[in-house]
C-alpha cells in the first residue's frame, strides 16, 4: 500500500504550503505529493493525471478538502467513483472526517459518505459560480470607475505624425510607414485609424 497526497491551488501565484504541510502531517512522503496549479473546473490536470496512473488497489489518497479535488459537481462525483470503485483505493478528505473511505465500508457508511460527498460537491461548484459572479461584478465596477485593463498602451513615436501624413498622402506604403515607426503593419493601421 502506498500513501499519496493531492494538492491543488487555482493559480501559479497561490501558495500550496498549507496543503503540503497537512499531507506531511498525515504521513505522506513529500515524494508522493502531487500538485497542480490550475483551476478546479475540470480534471484535465497534469499532476492529477500522473497520480491516477500511479494509484493501485488499496493505496491511500489524502486531499485537504473536497474543493481541492475539484469544483465541478458532476465531475467530483465521477472522480470519486473512479477512485473508490474502479481504482479501489481509499480516500481521506482531511477537513471532513466523514469522507474517509477506510471507515464504514458497510451499506450505512457508504450511504453517509455519498450524502456528504454530494453536499460538499454541490457547495464546491456553487462557490465556483459565486467566485465567477463576484469577479464579473468587480470588473464591471472597476470599468465604471474608469479602470483600464490589459497592458498600458505604448506612446506613439515622435515621428508618427510626420509618417502618418506621408502615408495618408500616398507618399509611403503601409510597410514603409510601419517600419519607420518600428511597429507591425497591423499596429500602424490601427494607430492610424485612431489618430484620424
């Protein structure tokens, strides 16, 4: 029997140390901790895929909380069945002791685990929807305040006005004008259109 841990954070900037520490405290070797830094919207994740290939019957997998496994209700249910029924491993959700497949393998225990899993999966997906809604509302509010998103626009080169005039009069081709302003043709065309 091997003991594994699965850790997931949503972005590269987020720190996974808290989850890794929890795994180590449960006796998981750092070499057996698999970490993904991406959204939990689906299970197309490199470390999770690699972990699933390694898992064998009777292995044990620790997860800090069910939303670290994923945030899609249907897929969490499907993956749980895959891990516990197809792979025939035990899964322990550290933050929810009721989700420990080592205990209560009888009908009642399985029934209780299924109910808890369904509730927590629903909560995880609902939180994902709430995060998206709050994010959209925040972006809309920022835009209303005049906040601009994306890369700041580069200033036009000093020669732009002169080059634009020559190009407008047909004395320079688009390629020549763009080269003189040190920018791609599409950028010159866009800037020229706005400059008019």
